């Protein structure tokens, strides 16, 4: 699938706060914890619990969320298909970063070991 400009704009303007409860629900339904979710988010973005809550409270868009993140140097190791898109082929860096996060949440929900999720 080809990522369109409209798709990229939609993702950039979506708030992290609107998606976060879905992440929590997804992982908890599969027996994982919010603490593990936060560990995954911190690994990818560098955001600790306080900063994450601040971004949620401020209803930061994904554009702002990733603009201020310190992306993990091993994020490029996140590969595969998410939402019909091959992550490594997405040419818009913001859309790719959001899909990195989606992929990590999926892996957590599927029961993958934390060492593998965090690309150690």
C-alpha cells in the first residue's frame, strides 16, 4: 500500500491522547500491563511517565509527540507490516515513527518477550 499525503496529514494531526487508551486496552486485554506499555514507549521515545502524562494532558498531536522525542537509535530495526503498510518502506518519517509505536504495541499484545520488543 502507498501512504498518501492525506494519510500522513491525518496521522500528524491525530492526538496521542486519543490513541493511548486504545494502546492500554489492547495490551491489558492480552494480559500485559500498562507498566510494560510505558516501558516500550520510553524505549522508543525517551519519554518517562511524567513527560508522557504531560503530553496526554496537553493533547499533543503525534507531530508534536515525535518532534520532541529522542527516538531510540535501534528504532530502524523495527520492521514488518502494520495496518497494511510495510514499515521500512514508509517514506514519511513521522508516519513511520507512529507505525513503529503501533508495531511495538502489537508485539507487546501478542506476548512477545520484552528483550525482543526492545531490540536488545
